[in-house]
C-alpha cells in the first residue's frame, strides 16, 4: 500500500524511455497508416532527451520529474504529441504537490493530465486521439481511489483502461489531428497517440509494482 | 525602421516559413516578420524553442506586440503552448489560412494598424480573399470607364476604426457581388488588400466610383455599407 514518491517517478521515466525505444517501429507503423509516420521517432527522441537530462537535473519530487518530462517533450518531440504530452505532464506536475502520491493523488495527476490534453487539443472522446486512452484511464484511477485502493492499484486500473481505450480507437474515424485529413480512410487503424499513451501508463503501473 | 506589431510565422517546414516571410515582406518591408519553421535540428515539425525565441526576439527588438500565425496541427499546438508559458498579453495567436492571413496581417501592420487591427486583418483574411478572388480582373477606373458613364459619390467614413480588415472585407464582398467595376479612391474596391493599403481611418473623405451594367446598384450598395458604419458606431 506504499505511496509513490521520487523513486517510482524515476523508474517510470527510465521504463518509459525503454518502452518507447522498444515500440519505436510499431508506433512509426501506426502513424504511417493514418498520419505522417513520425510518432515513433518523435516519442523516441523525446524520451531519449529526457533520459539525457535526468541526472543533471537532480529532481527531488514526483512533480520535478513530471515537469522535466513536460518541458523536454515540449521542446524535442516536434509533432503534436510534444505540446499535448507536454501540457499533460505540466498540469500533472502541478497536481502532484506532495512527496508521495496515494491513489487519490494518482487520480488527480491523471485528471489534470487529461484536462491539459483537452485544453490544448480540443478533442473529445471518440475523435480517435490520445484522449480516448486518457479519459477511461483517469476515470478508472478515480474509481480505485474512491473505493479505498492503493496508488499502485489505481495505476494498474488506469493502465488497463488506457489499453482498452487505445484498442477502442481501431474502428473510429479521426476527427482531430493529422489523421482527420484522411476521413473515412482512418478507420481500421489504431491511433498512434492513444497507443503510446497506453504504453506510458503501462510502464507507470509496472514501475509501481502493479 | 520597424513598425509596431511584429509577426512570427510557425510552419512545419523551415523553407515554407522563410518563403512566406519573403512573400509578406514584399508588401510590408518595415514589419519585423520572423520565421520559426521546422525543428531545432532541421527536420519537418515544430519547435517550442524556435517559436519562443522568435517571439521573445521580436519583443526585445522593440515590437509593441507580436501576432503568431501557424500552418497546421502541431504548429498551432506548439504556438499555443508557448503563449501559455509566456503569459504575455502582447502576444496573440491567429488560427487562419497561413499565407492569406500572414499577408493580410503584414499589410495591416505596415499600415500602422494597432494590435487589434492586425489580429482582425489576419482573422478575416479568408472571407476577404474569397471576395477579391471572385472579382478577378474586374478593376474599373480607366479613363474609358469615365465616358462609359461612371457614377461617383463622395462621402465620409463614419466608423471610428476606418477601413480596417473586417470592413474592407465587407466592402470587397459587396463590390464583387455586382456586374460592375467599383473603385474607392482609385483602387479596386473588390480587393481587401487594396482597400486596406489605403490606410483610411475614421473621418476620412472617400470617393466611390462604379462603372458597368450594374454601376448604379453597386454604388448604392457599397455606399450604404460604408454609411452604416459597419456596426461599429
Ligand atoms: N487535437 C488533438 N487532440 C488530442 N490528441 C491529438 C490531437 N492532434 C493529434 N493528437 C494525437 O497526437 C498523435 C500524433 O502525434 P505525432 O507526434 O505523430 O504528431 P503529428 O500528428 O505528426 O503532428 P503534426 O501536427 O506536426 O503533424 C495522434 O495519434 C493523436 O493521438
Ligand atoms: Mg505524426
């Protein structure tokens, strides 16, 4: 039932960097199908840059780590995922105002992150974007918090919900982002940003031992 | 010399941004127009840092205000993130067709238009250009038009802000809607840019002329539009 502090945040960043490296080709393929084919590269470049800054930055709180991720992604990603994840992690950092997150803290960070993505990109559930992964994830974490679960359980529920949310984008027609230019032809492919969101939340849950 | 409002052009491509600076600068040689195209390492994409540097660079070079224009997708999202970070009311983003909005904004800034006027010019570029496009070569005003029975009226611009982008676009649309060649102070009234480049402010004396089969109707409609004050008064 341990709350999640700086150690969790650091292992999450390292795991996230490893995951986007491992899934670089997969994310590239997804974005090639309905976008401009750069999402895997963008995420890989972003998280590699985060790793590069991690040691020198000496973050001491979860909020510090999230903020470092936010600003680094913002300036290195180069595609829509940069400002979107950047805003999400920046708002998440502001919401993570304690040394260690309990389940309610996890839910608050995810809710703030989702709010940031929506504020920036104006997408709704069903538009075939990362919002389709984040919305059920934030709700699932809140549900665990409300029923007295642990922080790790909240992240596990969020990761599972994000995975299902990403899969739910397969049949959708994109209404936001570059894929929306394809119209009906975007149906039948997974949204790359929803997939990378599910991957990031999966690493967050694993780093919490869930 | 640099004039009040600067422009920052954010594109996925460094070449596209630089090319648009070139196009806009032809019509607005005194305006500080900066390109922020591509990523910092020269790829296709957008860069938070390049946009931020362009905006703060323009401000520290003395611009009173900065209007940011973007091509699509992450250019807009990145620019919005920069604006949110800077929290500076002297910087605003206009989400409108990149080339048209940039040229309209540049012309407005060159004419000494204030921040609101430049933002408005950029924002109404779509309608404006559609109007002028239809009019094509329908420019009137050659000497021949005069013996062809040109109708002319002199009047005063009553709306306080003068013929800035929105009214210019309204006039241009009206003028283009008739089978007539309409001019205001000698320039094609169906062209938003031509009208805006007159730099007419509230109280200015203007002369509207029309030639062609519907000269009478076109003149009446344009005059009525101008006399209505465009809803500003
Ligand atoms: N308006 C938006 N709201 C929410 N998510 C969005 C929006 N636009 C794009 N996305 C997400 O971003 C992902 C694409 O990220 P990527 O890094 O490939 O940017 P991109 O689309 O190539 O950017 P660009 O706009 O520069 O072309 C999409 O799969 C989608 O999940
Ligand atoms: Mg892409």
